[in-house]
């Protein structure tokens, strides 16, 4: 933290603007040595949150025009003195400016080092720091909102309230054990049990949002499957909102897997339109069919498409059997045609059945509801604060286990001392979750996922 660090904070590529961020106690001096303001004003004399226009110069050569934005410690992202030099975008210019900055005393920032400093300087908690990463990589509005809400501290507030209640329980237990002669109210086992159960309930509800949050953040691998000509490609195109797959009335046209990511409600679906499942002598088609079957096995969600205008074929029944237990929506397509299909049979084997005419309908809301129901995202409220990664999930789960053990210990008539220890274990897990008590190794691991410049 003694060193002043610098990195390009904008993406690597051509762009209207590029930002080189410098942070550390000497950042004003370092910036001063490459930046000359038009007004003649020195960066060192400028207040925080003010900007100057000027040129970047190195070895007597003008590299670019730039705006220097000054932040004074502790009122900056990292909590240190920060200067951001906004120059023109583009790989050459930004790298050239960075080189100039580095040759005047800054060292290159490591991946995530700005955010790590923000954490170490108390500007952000560990969960908030992790959510910075999620905000950068968010693909949908809801995942961005969830990450932003975590960054604003919603997860920490939720954890803190559980922890404070546990601390109170532990403190009462400890006081009662340590000072028996004082007039500390006796522990009521029912109250204690209730307190523990309340913590368990809150942790369980927090843990239960993890899967939904993960789906919203990362999306689901979704395979569109069915025999040839039921309308898989037409469905793909409807969901993609463009002609992504070739639609013909010739069975067996889609031979390779076609992929597209679409948002259905709040769920990003990575759709693959696969070759129609049937036995075939065509060698290319049969490779396609094999790939389709492999894809089906690893899918997070399957759209099994059927043709309403025909009776169920052997292939349809085979598909239904092979999907037992998997997350599936049965999509009965071509509802504009007279119905011949045995809907009751499908309903008896697949929990979610949706009727559609992929060729004529524009409305996919029925399918959206089925997907949100399966994904568990229908009731998802991104503002409540959710667990965003395996590390946070693991700590919350460890805390839950300790509390469950405490309840068992209480039932088994163990001493209050033993119960206090278990409650303290749970508190420690929660402190680790929010980063208030965390090893250096964990901190390093968290920030190792970050990109340089963040
Ligand atoms: P795939 O082989 O399963 O991908 O099926 P396609 O999407 O290529 O569609 C096969 C044929 O069914 C094409 O002629 C489509 O126009 C037609 N089709 C698809 N959806 C519908 C629908 O909802 N109603 C009707 N009447 N025809 C459809």
C-alpha cells in the first residue's frame, strides 16, 4: 500500500475515451510530472472532485489532450489520493500514457488492486467488493440491480442483523456462566431455542436465494429438443427475435447446434437449437442427432417441442421417457392447427406444459412463467441482498450448520458452554462472509478474479 499504482481502467480497444487511474500517496506528484494544465494550475493545488484540462507529455513530446480529475483521500474509490487521466481511447494512446505514468514513479496495478485497496482502507466490505465484479460482468438488468444492491450493502445489513441477534444470545449465555452470583436473568431454554431457530430461518432464506441469483447472473444452458419438423427452429427464431435457424418443411434441416443467448423474463437463456431427434442413415444428420443427445444430457433446462397437429410418435415418447426427472418445459406447438396430440399423456409425464403457435404467436409470456417457475426466479427480489458466489454461500452454510448443531446440543441437554461455542462459531462464519474477520489468503483469492484496472 506504500506504492502508488496505475492502470488503464477502460476496456482494451478503440473507444471515444480511455481512463488511466493512478492511486496512492504520490499520485498527484506522479500525474503532475506527465500532465500540464492549460490554465497553468498545478494538480497538487487542486481540491478533490475538481478537474483540469491539459496535455499529457513525456520526454518533451505531447502524447494527447486529457482531462485530469483529482480525488483527495479519503474521498476516492480506493480511499487514497487518486488522479484519473481521461484521454482519447484506443490501445496505443492509453498504453502510451500509462507508460509515461509508470516511468514517473507509479508501478503497474495488479488485477483488482484498486478495489482491494478500497477494501483494506475500509471503503467497501468484502461482499460489496465482490459485487463490483458482478456489476462489471452483469448481462441482464436484474443481475446488475442485484449486484448494485449488494454493493450498497443490502447483503451486509441482512448478515449483520442475524449476527447481532446471535451476539446477544452468546453474550447473555457467557455472562450467566461467568457471573453466577450477579443478578443476570436465568436463561430460558425456550427463548434460547427460539433465538437459534430464528437465526436458522434467516440463514435458510438467504441460502435459498442463491440458486435463483446464480441463474439470473449466469443464465441457463437450454436445449430445444424434439423430432424433426415440430417447430424447434421456428421457436428459436421467435425467442431470438430474428432468423437465427433455418426454417423449412424439409425434416432434418438443422444438423449442427445453433446457439443464441436471449432474455426470457429475468432469466438469460443460452439456447441451443439441435438436430431433430430421429434415426437416420444420413451420416451428417446422424452426427447432429448424436450431438443433440449429448447436449440434452448436460442441459440445465430442456424445451421439449411437440407438434399439436399430429399424434405422438415413437420418437416423441422416447424423448419424454429420456427426460424423466430433468428440468423440462413441454412446448406443444402448432396450436393453430386442429389438435391430434395426446396432451393428457404429456401432462402426466412433464410438470410444465405450454401451448404455443411459434409461427403465429408473438407472445411468449406463458413460456416465460414456466421458465421463471422452474428457475425459482419468479419471486426474486434483487434489492433484498443475495449471496453472490461460492465463498459467500459456503460461509453462510457453515454458520447454519453451527446453529443447527447448537439446537441439537440444547435438546440433548448439553451445557450452555458448549452451546455458546457453537453460536460463536456461527458468528465467526458470518464475520468471514462479510470480510470483517478474514484471512489474507481469502482476500487475495477474492481479488485474484478481478481484472487489471478495477
Ligand atoms: P424443426 O425441424 O423442428 O426445427 O421445425 P421448423 O421450425 O423448421 O418448422 C417445420 C415446419 O413447421 C415449417 O414449415 C414451419 O413453418 C412449420 N411451423 C412451425 N411452427 C408452426 C406453427 O406454430 N404452426 C404451423 N402451422 N406451422 C408451424
